[in-house]
């Protein structure tokens, strides 16, 4: 069994989309911990709203690549498209930050809100 710590983010119907993403993730993985929700200012000029963020700790029987593939499918099902970033509307963003205690994404080092959420559930 693999352990993953992921970040969820949304700036469009964020409260609803964070819960919907968690529900969708729960159909594939065992969600064992959840951080509180934080807000963050967007990085980039084209975003129109603050982001709501949350960390989840999940257990996965899949490989890291298969797990990320599931994340991308959930993002697409929830309306994330290639044009989302251009339009500044992100229904959901799911990023793998730690895989089996190994950091695999630089956002943990780059952003205080990511560290805050993840440290809450580690």
C-alpha cells in the first residue's frame, strides 16, 4: 500500500468543488486524513479569485503514475481543461506532493499554505 499526500485547490465554487473532489477521490482511494481549508492569493495575472486549498492523505494500491492518472481524470471530469489556466478559472487542481514520504513536487518548498496544510496532517 502506498501513502500519498496531495493538495487540492479551487478558485471556482471552491467549497463545493473541494468536497466533490474529495468524494471522487474516496471512490478510488482510502482518504485517511484531511487538513483544514485555507485560502491563498493566486500567483499569476489571469486568475480572478482566491484559491481554497486543502491537503489529503490517501492510501493507494496503484503505482504513482496510475495514481496521478486518476487525479487527471478527476480534474477533467470536474471541468478542468487546457483552457482553464488561460481563463483563470480552476474548478479543481490535484497535485501529488509526497509519495511514500518522498517529496515529488516543489510546491511544498515554494508555498507557505502548502506546508501549513500538509504539516497539519503529517
